[in-house]
C-alpha cells in the first residue's frame, strides 16, 4: 500500500457538546445524586460538508475520572456519548481512521461546557433554549496518504 507523494488530504469536521438543565421530576431513569445537567458530546460532519464516515471509524471519549467507566468507545455513527453530571471538564478524544489509511489515531480535546457562556445575548439565548452548545470546527490532515485510502477519499 504505497503512499501518494506530495499530496495532502484535509477534511473539516465538528467536535461539540450540548448541555441542559435536568428536570429531575420528569426523568424516566433515576439520576445519580448531585447530577443537575444532561449533556452529550459528539463528533459529526459539518452541515452540508463532507461525510466523516469515509475516514472516521471509531472515537474513544475519555471522560472525567469521577465517571464509573470514563473511557467510552463508539464504533459507528453517531459518534456521540450522552450522560448526566454536575461539573465541567475537558473530554479527551481519540479518533481512529479507516484501516486502509495506515494512519495512527489522533488526539483532540474538547471542553464540556454546562453553563451559558459568551456575550450577554448569547447567554440569554442559551438560557431561554435550556441548551448550551459548544462546537469547534476541526481539520484532520493526511499527509502522503496510502494509495488505497487516497482512492477511497477521492471517490466520494
Ligand atoms: C469540577 N473539575 O469540579 C470539575 C470536575 C466532575 C464531573 C467535574 C459526575 C460524575 C459521576 C460529574 O459530573 N463529574 O458522578 O459519575 O467542576
């Protein structure tokens, strides 16, 4: 599986989280003591952007060590974890690529935000919607990709 010289493939994608206040009376499942927020963290394509499933095969999310099983692996889309909790922390992500690529996993970090942030207007919107969304646009780069992987990526 030779490499394609002087070539780089770049793809944008999103790492994000959403958090909301739990309505403890309305929960169907019991919520652990002290947990006030629901949240999810995800890796996804940009709306209208290129697919990520061509290159992304698995995501490992490493949560705060206060979680019973902090290392969560998702092997198919949606690449997402949903949880409840009380505190903000940095989530460590490891992205695993299509096996034809021969690429090593790449590391990313995402700050889980539970409280409204940004300008006053933005905070008001987040409060009114009971939804704090925090997303960053990321780019993954494959330098001198393998022939097989290059073929897959350019066949999209
Ligand atoms: C803080 N430095 O104090 C952070 C720590 C801990 C987050 C946040 C619950 C875990 C569980 C949870 O939200 N942990 O009960 O399983 O703000």
